């Protein structure tokens, strides 16, 4: 589990030293930096996947550095996993990209063999190609740093369209292979698949079950098909689902898959969900965290907040032109919590990160 993260010079984050827990719920007003913290993990994943040049060119170096190159010289990151740590420095080039000026894999508690891997001035990271045991450990985490957002539910959205049947190794960040991944679970992990169906049934009252199989005309493709209660002969697919129902199905699949990733990062999962679905989602987040999967969520949902403890919540504010992150202290709030929920304390501006 990622125990501590340090960030310098990234977007709205000038300096940050934050302890992380199994559950980390970020709250704050629009534009204070929640999404920037979330996107730091995307940066780390692109570094690991050796796509830093492409990612930084597309994003724009001045958009990645804190107030641009005129104000910030480099981006620094430090991720401490307890038994291992990963550290990097990124510098801009004249071509408008970033390169790895320093990359270090560290054993913090073993000074005799502190560094297993140290490189300077490389266009791309070398961690992915490393065969050392500790770098393989890092790989399990860094490759899982994907930001899940199932926001696009338009008629042409990946969530609603055909996917390739064999595109099923993992659920994609936008849910674009949802039918293929559910079909894989149906065939190889029927117990988990049935549990997913039951959770969906508890929130989507008209949903009976999935009806998943490759299409007759092209067996390489599959569509999200399902059966409605009391209408078993009527054909339904993803285009017949409401936006909220479709997003909820994707979220349930993500959080109830048989082999959870090391980290699940979700940006505003409450979008379009009924309060009942948000309450159910909160339970799934807790269940995933109990199975050694660290969960990081950015939200503005009072209903979601009310399902978690104070120590799970991180407030985000913009102060002195930088994002400031604070984890709530249960002891400090003990008197308030007796009479109010966390969501009420947030909306009443008793705690930081309040909406504007």
C-alpha cells in the first residue's frame, strides 16, 4: 500500500507531503486541485509505461509545471510503500517535453542496500524493464495507476458500443471493454459474476440479468446485452440503460472483480447516481479496501461522505496560489460528529474543503 506521497511543482500543487490510508476520499470546491492530485497518478503511470515524452507533449509542459516554466524548474515525486519507495525528478526540454533527470528505487529501511536502481537524464523511465525484485514490486503498483471515469454515456460512448470479445485482460479506464470483461467473468469467474448481477439488481429494479455472448454476425465483437424483469423476450442492450444505471454497472464491475488492482482511483463516481446507488457504492469501496486494494476517490457528494469515517476524508483548498491537502482528525471533530454527519459538517463549513 502507498503509505506516503510527496509532490513538488506539479500543476496547482507546489509542495505536498501526505500520508495515505486504505480509503482516501478527497473533497473540495471546484478548481481547488482535487483533479490535479488525481492526475498526478496518471503522470506516474505514463512515466512507468515509458510514455512521458508523448504525455508531456500532449499535456503541455507549462500546464504540468506549477504556474509554468517561468515559476517552476522541475517536478518531483516521492512514493513510499513502506518496504520500498520510488523517487523521480522531471525537467523540461527545449522541445516542449519532460525527461527523467533522476529516477530512484529505494529500500528506505535498509541503508546497506539503499538503492537498487538509479538513473539520470533519460527520456523515459527504466523501471518497467528492470528485473530486480523491488522494481517488480513497484511495477505492480505503478501499472495500476489508472484513473477510472465513466462519465461519457453519450450514444457513441465506449460504454455503449461494441467491444472486441478478447479485450478482457482488465477493465479499461473509460469502461470501453465492459461487455467483454463481464463476459470473461461470466465464463471464468461465475461466482463473482453472479454477485455483480445481484448488486445491480438491488439498485436497478428493472434489471434481471445479463445476456452476454459474442454477436452472431461477428464473433470477435460483443455488446452489453441484458434482460428486463417481466419482459424476458424483449431485447435490451447498453443503449437502453439510463446514464446512471450504466455508470453504476461499470463501477460495480470495477470494485467487485475477482483480482483487484493494487490501487483503484475514481474521479467523481457519484455522477448521475441515485442516493441509494451512492450508498451501495460506498459499501463496495469499503469492501475493496478491506481486500488490500487502496482506494482514492475525488467527490463532491454529501451522500458519499456520510458513509465514511472522518479519518478517510482529505479536504482540499486553494491557499496562497497552491492546493493544500488536510486529512480530517477524528479526535478534533469528536464533539461535532456526535450531532452531525461528515457531509453536514462539510456543507456547514465546519471543516475545510467546503463548496463555494
